[in-house]
C-alpha cells in the first residue's frame, strides 16, 4: 500500500521537476537572449511575459483535456511539448520567433497543474492527498533551480544555449518513461 503511494508520488514529482526545468530555464536564459539578439531589459521581460501568457491561457484547455483523456496522456503530451518548446527556444533565430517559442513552451506547462493534481487526487487515498501534493509541489522549486544551473552552467559549452538542449533531451526521455511507468486511467490504483 505504501509502495503504491510512493510510486505515484515519485513519478508525478519527477515529471513536475523535469517539466519545471524546461519551463523555468527560460527565466535563466535572459542574459543569453540579450546577448544573442541585443535585447533591452524590457524586451527580455516580454520573453517572460510570452512564457507566462502561454501558461495562463492553456490552463483551462489542459484542465478539460485532463478530464477527458486522463492525466497519463495529457502529462505525456505536455512534457513532450515542453521538451520541443525548449528546443524551439534554443534554435530561435530571431527575437520574434523566440517570443513565439516561449509562448508555446509556456502553453505546454499548462498541463502541469491540472494533470499532476488529478494524478494525486485520483491515485492517492484522501487521508494522504495533502502530503502527496506537498511533496509533488517541490517539483517546480527544484526544477527552477536545476533549470537555472543547467542554462547558466552549460552556457559556455559548445553553444550558448546548450542547457536548453539538455533540458529537451531529458524532457523527451522523461515523457516516454512517464507514459510507460504511470498506470493507465483504466487501472484504478488508490493507495
């Protein structure tokens, strides 16, 4: 019984960490974008605005999709989209395409809140849900820290935006692993 609890919590928390690495890496990328496109502080702020706007606008559609298709599918699609968004940010050849890539990446992060919360509420006994939510919510904080270190730490390696490539590869691998490991919605597994 406790094993199922920890399996669900760790899988969902791992998903949340990796998704947050992809999302929050954009915040740490400000200096890289500034140097690549000769941006002002205001223009860097617009990158973060595009990222946040994409996230805000996609929460409701991802909530509906999670209710309709289940968290396994929407979280897999969300993390795959986040990884591809990180690649788009890394390869953006112009400021305007960077804004579009940031908005698209942000939109895919909209899968996080409805999907991970539904995973906890559907798979964990009511008496342990708040503990599970508290653990899973460590994901954005850890992911933010890892994303910042990844982007800034790998900035001088090969190409300036190397950290985004690493985030994308880890994101894609985690999306596949999540889909394989997370139980299908047909198999009710409360713990």
